[in-house]
C-alpha cells in the first residue's frame, strides 16, 4: 500500500518517541533571561547529564520539568512521556521523581515512618505500601536502617533515603539536581552504582553535577549549558570529536625500534610520539581516526602490541574549552 498516512512499524520501532522533549524553553526572572531558547530530547532509559557553572540555568530547567516553575509564554511545548508539563502538571507529577540540590528530611521520624508517610502522600494502597517500602529500602541498601532515626543518618544515607522516597510511586523519570553534592568519595561511588542499577531497571535519569568526572563515567549523553544558552550536547566521544581534542595513547611493543617509531610518527592522525623507557605516548587527533583504526594501523606496520591504552576522556578539558565562565 502507498497510503502516505500508513506508519512503517519497523521505522517507528527504530526511532521511538523521546521520554523528555523540550522545545525553545525560555525562563525569565524579572529582567534576567535565565534560560534562552533551550531545546533537547532524552530517550527512554538514558542517563542525561546537565553540566554548567552556577547560574547557567540548570536548576531553572529542572524546576520547569518538575512543574514547579512556569516557562515564559514564548516557550514551545515541554512534555514528559507526551504529557505537557504546563497543561497537565498533576499527571506529570505521577511520572517523575524530583530531588532538588538540597531537600529536607523530617528528623523526628524513623526511616520506616518517613517512607510510609510519603507512600501515603503518593496514595499507595495499604495492601501494597509495606511491600513497596521494603522494596525501595532493599534497592537503596537501607534495609538495615529501617528503624533508625532520620537525623542519625549520614549525609550519604540521607541522599539514598531521598532516592528511596522518589521511587515509591515508580516514576519513569528521575530529575536529580546535584545528588552527589557534599558526599565523601565512598558515598559518591555508592550513589553512582545505585543510579546505574536504576538505569538497568529502565529508569530515565536527568542529573546535574559539578563533579564532572563522575558524570563522564555515568552518563550516556551530556548537555553543557552556560548563561542560559545551550552550548553543545552528545556523548563524550562525539563532543571530543567535534572539538578536535587530542588523546594520548600509551603503547608497549615487543619489537619497538627506531625504524618502527618513524613509521608510527608518519601515520595521518598522529601528531607526535614521546618515547618513555617502557612505552610510547602517541598524541592523536581523534577527529581524524578512531582508536580501533589506530590500533589496526600500528599492527599493520608489523608492530607486536603488548599494550594499547588510550587515556580516559577528560571532562574538565571539555568543560573549560566550551565555556567562558559567564552567567545569565
């Protein structure tokens, strides 16, 4: 059939509708234009990282998505799972779990009482409330603290308790504003592993952080915002290629010699090779070659490769190159 209204089910499955869609978002505070014509999409099951200096507009964007702040009338539609956040805010609230950069807890309650209180607020039936509380405690590894007073918890445990609260009504989208703020290194690692587990369960996560290295390890894609303007978005690999940033690859060869070194230096993407006592450090323009292709090219020169180790991506380098320290 050639009817133009027919939908190809294969094409539809290949490009599902995004869970989050933001079109031309504008936020004003008096004369301050805090968010400027911002557009982005987040597919289901992705961890999307929001990066930007203080005053960039991250929290304002989060508050719009959480139905706590109305965008300027010049904005386009903002939807979550196809539901407009301005026209149907109550329905949106059933789809999301929002944690601001600092959220209070009720210190005169135990962990069990705290979660039961919010389970009742989410209108969970009595028949499922106990099992739901038990499930989120197990997921956040707080089962051993169920009868502990909330005010006796460490900051890391309070952050995990906040995540447990968000999960009570099984939201599709978690909006987390600086969830690792103030946590010690161990608590940050535990938080990161928890978020990865939630992604594996199908949750979509929008997260902001000043700990850039943490986001680079966690997020499937990132977006960089400065002074209310969208600077760039994509995977870390894509952003590195766009910026033509250089990567250093550490290589050990069983048959390293001067002739082979000169041949490696002449490879098209190689800018220079530094000789160290036990390895070569190859400086590569990654926009000109993939790491896999570089490995194959070196092997094709007759090299017997013992180690081929690209340096980890440097999120701080990306951030400093793309931003200028401006605020809205």
